[in-house]
C-alpha cells in the first residue's frame, strides 16, 4: 500500500511539473522564435535585399530588444548605402544594451570611412552619447572640437548627457585647448551643455567658463536630476535628443538667477 502511494505521488508530481512546463514553455519558445525569425530576415535582407528591405529588417531586429541581434545589425554599419548605415546606427541606439554600445564605440574607433561622412558620424556620436556612459564619453571627448559642425555639436551634448563633475571638466578642457574661432562656432552649444550640468547659465564667454571651473572645481556638485532650463535652451536640448516637449520644465526668464542675458533677481 505504501509503495503504491509513493508511486502515485511521484506520478502526480511529474504530472504537475509537466503541466507547469506546458504553461511556461510557449512564452519562452515564442520569444526565441521571434528573435530567430528577425535574425533570419535580417541576414537574408543584408545578403540580397533592396535598401528599403534592409532598413525594414534592421528595425524589426532592433524591436526584439535582444542582445543576439547586435552582431548582425553591426554588420550593416559597413553597408554600401548610407541610409542603411544610418538605420543600423539608430537600431543599435534603440536597443540600449551594453553589447550595442560596444558595437557603436567600436565603429567610432575603427571605421575611418564612416567617420568621413559628416552626417553619419554625427548620428554615430549621438547614438553613443544617448547611452550616458562615462567611459564612452571619454572617448568622444578625446576628439576635441575638431570636425564637422554637427559632429562636434553631438560630441558636446553627449558629454553633457553624463551627469558628473568630470563632464564639466571635459567641456572646460575642450574650450581651453581650442582656437578662438572654433570655440566661437560652438559657444552656444557649450553654453547649453554647461547649463544642463551645473544649473547655471554661464553665457558664451570662454573666460567665464574657465573662471567658473577654477573657482568651483573643488566644491562643485552635479545633481542626479537635471535642472530646469530656460525655455529656448530646453527646447534645443529636447529637439536634439528627440525628447517629448515638456512645457513644465521651462523657467520664465524673470525667474532665473545667474542669467547673463536676462533680468533675473
């Protein structure tokens, strides 16, 4: 009797486990099959598809949000069509996975052909900057203020996307070591980047940026929460990063202190 009861319990337990497996298995299998299908479509499209098919397949692969698609997407960075290359950059940006960031940084460091296309280079820098990764931003900052205007703008605003005192230092060093004409060409962008980090409008004069850093470097704190910005600055920041508009973040000019152009208190 005891032996029969033990066997029955084992059979019952096995039956319960089997039912649980049947309930959970389809979810994992569906996810896996979805990724496999997206990868298969992407590989086929990259091998012999038209540009629009390659672009569509890149989007589908990115939508899986799976690390397994990164390698295939990264191959499209070397596509002969700049539109496909751009789609690959955006796909890696949208994944927001460390593997995708590594692929973007790798392209930034090694792909000389991609770097020669000003529009693609700017999109690549922006994609890297969107991750807010301190180590990646150090690599971007190393290029200084040299390059096409859009590339340098993306570099500066990417630095400001990492909220740290080190980011302030990087921006000041960029300005310190550049020629007057180069600093002047990007003064408004540096102004925005610094305001975003320190919560104070330091204007467009290099000497003021350097003076601020000299006085504040030992005690400066960069808050985790981004500060309120003047409406025009906030709009530019949001437009660059593609953020939804948030009128509540704008500060009326008369309510802003430390504003070299306004009539603050």
